[in-house]
C-alpha cells in the first residue's frame, strides 16, 4: 500500500546508527527499528535531516531503506531531497521499488519567491513520477524557505500525489488552522498534517487539527501517548505528560547539537549501541551530558520511562 492523506499517529524520524569510526551500524539499524515499533509508532521516516542523509552515499541510502522496510511492518517514508533531480529520482524510484510507502521532499534553500517554490515542486513531481506519494517538508527555521498557506494549497491542489505536510513552521499554529479551514471550505484537497520541530508545540498542534507528529524526539512513546490522549479527547492527560517532558524537548532543540543530544538519550534507552555521528558532526560536552541526565531524572518523576542509572 502507498501513503495517502489518511495517515495519522506518530511517524518517528529515525536516526541513522554509526560505529565510532563512521561505518554504518547495521545491527543497530534493526535494534533502533524495533525500539520505534515498541514505542507504538504508526510509521517511520528515514533519511531525513536527523538521519544524516547527506552523509550517506546512494548505495548506503538504499541499503538502509531495504533493511528498515523489511523489518518495520509499518509504513516507511524516505527522505529523497537532493541537490539535483537525477539523484532524487534515483532514490525515490529505488526506495519505492524496495517497498517504501512514500517519499519526503524538502525545498532547497535557494528558493525565495512563491512562484519558485511552486515551480520547484512541479519539477520534482515530474522527475520522480506522479505515481509516488510525497510529503512536503515545511521547515523554514533550517531550510530558510518560507511557504505560506496559499503556496501549500497550490502545491497540494496541483499535485494529487501530494498527500502529507510535514509542518515545522514556527510560529505555526495559525498555519495549521488556515490549512484546515481551506480543506473545510473545499479550497484544498484533504491531506495529512504531521508536525515536527522536535514535538515542541505538539500539545496545541493537535488541538489545531494536526493528525500527529513526525519528529525525532528521543521519547517517541511520549509523542504516541500525547497524540492518543488528544485524539481521545483527554486534553488534561495530554498536557500533563507533555509538560513533564517539555524541558528535555526544549534542550534537544538547540541548533547544532540537537542530534548529539538525541543520540545520547537513544543510547541510554538501549536503542543504539553508539551515539556516534558521521563526520562532520556536532558533539556535546561532559557537562552537557550531566545536564541531560539531570533533566531525565526530573522527567522520571512523572514518566518512569525516563528513569535510568547514570
């Protein structure tokens, strides 16, 4: 089955495990996949920014895709963003042939005008083929490309293969409301909206009409619980759990070291053997690790999943 507009829940943005010498850790790929599944995710998104995709060669990208798809048993979305459309097409077609359910496309930072953004996605769809479902990644904080709700509406309406928005604008709550209003008024096709930004605004994003989360916070099981609570109408439980994790969510959002923090916590949770990144890589100091351990101890007062021996 291919990805469609009904997707909901939590699609974890997966890290890519490496050995300390930079080699892919294929054993930890399985281990991490099992970890995400045990957290109750609805799907996985691999080869994204958090997955260090630009540091992989094409063969490695397809090998990871094949390994995750074979093991996951849930929908897998593959990040295929690339400087050129030839590489994008090759990875997109290859990933779908392996069994991925869809691909994610981020706009290049060079885009500035609305027409440039709309035109870029038209060319991307032409390159990969209209038969491949795709996700728009709207992440202006990192990508520096600002997509208005109107631009997103045009991309969605122009391309039936666009089935999901990965919403990572900040502030972005009003954007979600405007997009859902456009759907209600039949001004835009129905799409799934999953939210990123480390889950930093997930509590209210769900209340604005998001269908779930697509992010890499090291406690995807917390994200799953928050989404389930909100979908069940249990607002207080959702906010109570989210608030307990918020200091760690915030700490993870530091530019340049966020991935190092996430991998450190994932290692403590037993999801990966090493918190190594492939170079060039950011790092965290021993003092930072002590601060993370302290935050984990505070989260554990409410959520025992954060209780570790340090």
